[in-house]
C-alpha cells in the first residue's frame, strides 16, 4: 500500500471543500434541470479527464463493454465514466477513489440521477483493493495512475480482482520521447508526485503482471485539452478543481504535447 504520507499528499492535492455544491451550481449555471440530469448534461462537470465523455465512450466501445458486466473503476473520480457505463452500456459499476470529496460528489450525482442500484462509490486506495479475487469482469481506469510510483503492484492488484477471461480497459497519460515534462501538469505541481512511464515500458510492465494486450492506441490528439490561448469557463470542472492554476496548467499541457513530452494511450488487455 502507498505510505500514509503519500496517500495524504495526493488526497490533499486533489481534495476540495464543498465541491459537490459547486458542481450543482455549475450545472444550474448551464441551465440543467437538477431533478432530471442525464449523462450528457453532467459530462462537463463529471468527466474530469482529457477528451471528456467522447473518449470514455470510445474506450467502452473498444473494450466491448456490455450489459451485465461487473466493472471496477479505479480512480473513479466524480463518477462520470461509471454512470456512462451504466446508462449507455448496461454495466454494474463499483468505483474506488482516494479523495473523499470526489466520492461525496460522485455519490450525490449518482443519487440525483437515480442510479444507485447500478453504480456505487467508495473511498479506497488503488494499491490496496479490498475486493475478493476474481470479483469483476472488467477493471476500468482513466487517467488515474500518474501519481502512483509502484505500477507493478497496481497492475498486479487489477489482475487479482479480475476473473479469468476478464478485461483491463485503461486510458493513461505517458511519457513522450522528449523529456522532462514541463510543470505544472493537471496531476502534479512538480516531479515529486508524477510517475509517468514511456508507452513501451508501460505495455511491458502490464504484460509482466499477467495481461495480454488486445488494443493499444495513441489518443494524444483526442485527449488534448483547450489550446493555451483558450479561455477556461468559470463553471468548467477544470477551473472548479484547479482554480486559477488551471491557466498555467493548460499552457504547460499545450507545450508538453506539442514538444512530444506527453502522450496519451487507450488500451485493452485480456486477463487470461
């Protein structure tokens, strides 16, 4: 398991007070009916990863998400991908996230959308998954491993909780051919909490954990955020979470992608 200080530092970086209330205010400002929310209406505030809901749907289709699948979403955040998998693909989804304020917001949105029978949210550590062996048909993770140094342990845990014949579906920022990264990035102010690997290294690491690659796609273009000159709306989830720091993060992200310092991959692996 990650040390207490590592977990605390990461949770404090991501955590925000009154986040659920701010998300509802953002939805109201966008004209949403809070008593009749849909995944598409909520997507601007609950799909907190590069590419938003379209890349969530892309990964679900590539992975073959299907009705009745038991899915574990590790690093489930605000629950946007989980609710998309439930509503649009018929899955039953359990999410785990280290950040309590995110889990509270996820539970609030899931309850408002009447999906508590299909989606549940839990505070937990990705390196210490508290589920039985073979409990899930699919492990799903989008942009959740960047702060984790012990990736071998992470993927060994994914392998354990998947049934034989299960699937791992992931989307992850990875180190590009030009290094180092320009900071700050969305997940870290400096290199002390950022642990990216190059794509070839990541693929080999996951295969050593017992997985067999089925799909490996570079989706850097699809997951790029706004250009460095674009204004980030006050009610965007990026500004709600990162505040005024988002402007410098966007500038750094634009440079990282343009200079080949950062790439993004979607992949699907079989668990034999």
